[in-house]
């Protein structure tokens, strides 16, 4: 995912620019700083294991940040969008824990342990800072919908898309974990994977598109729009790049297998083939 090396810093810089503008113009409130602090707390798991920041760190940050926004702004739109964000974090945390216990994930877990041992402290600090900003911005759609008091059609439509993505990703992850437990070295072709090679990534993209939609529907200012969309938009780009990267890895690993070539011919990467 070479492109992500350039896209991620660009998005982080955009987040810093939006934050700086908000701070300079009085557009930030205490809840913004609280969410950022909670994201830093959740992502501090990077100092235990570097790879955890992308799984447990993401999950913890989503739960804490969305919960804080719901407590500070307990309106129906916030409870709906924030509740979906917190539910996402809880599901992700449970799934990651279950996957780490799986024998089929042992090789990947071992690679992660080796990678963690080789990450120097300066790079760990850098990624802690950057990832914390990203996790905070992914939670800000719950704040954006709280700038109004009513559930609009746009918010409801975006929330429905977010819920659909959450369910799709949860089902896809469960199907993949079950398939890998039965045949660790085999590519997955059953269930949702019969026609889509990466339905879990598609679910994540739909979830984030829903957050973009609710932010676009509710944002009263350009600053609010930036706070509510920059994080989800980056995750969408990341998932699209991850799907392409996984396709390349699978082709390298299974390309000589006639069954895989047939599966690849009848399936699509992110949409039914």
C-alpha cells in the first residue's frame, strides 16, 4: 500500500489545518479537546504493541470518544450516530480478541510480534500522534449531528448506511474467521465471499460513507464539515488500497491454483463480479 505512505500524512496535515483554524476562530469547544485526549488514551496501546494501535487502539478510541460525545450532547441525532460509533468499537474489539485466539491467525500474530519488537520509540511516538488525530476525527460525526437538535432525512439515511456497513463487516469477519479456523491455508469463497473477495472491507467503506453522509447533511459550517468527513474519508481510501493490496498478495500466494483463478474470475474485489 505504497500510496498510503503519502495519503496518510496528507490527511493528518489537513486535520491539523482544520483544527488550527477552529482553534484560531473559536470554533472548538471542550468536547473537541476531550475527544482528542480520549483518542490519545486509546492509541497509547501502541507502546504495548505497535500493531495493536490499528485494532485495539481503534476500537478503544471509538468507544471512549463516541461515549463522551453522547454524554456531553445527549440529543437523538447524537445518540443514534454516537451509538453506532460506539457499537462499532465494541464489535471491533471483540472480533480482534477472538481472532488473536484463533489458531488460524497464529502465523499473522507471530509476524506482528516480530514487527513490534523492531519498531523504534521515535517512530512509535510519531504514529501515536498521527493515529490519535485520525481516531478523534473518525468520531467527530457524532458531534457534527449534535449541532442541530432534530433527526433529519439526511441523518437517518446516513445512519442507515452506517448500520448496513456495520452489519456487513461483522458478518463478513465472522464468516472469514470460521473459514480460516476450518482451513487456515485456504482462501475464503463461502458466504459473502462467494461473489466479493473483500466484503469486510466493503462493510467498512459503507460504514464510513454513512458517517460522511451524516456529516454532510448536518454540518452548519465548513469547519464542522471538515471535522466530520476527513477521518472517514481517509478510512475509505485506506480500505480501497487494502483491497487492492490483498488482491495482489492472494494472487502471489494462490495464483497457481486453478480453483483460485476460477474464483477470481467470478468474483469482484469490492463489488460482486
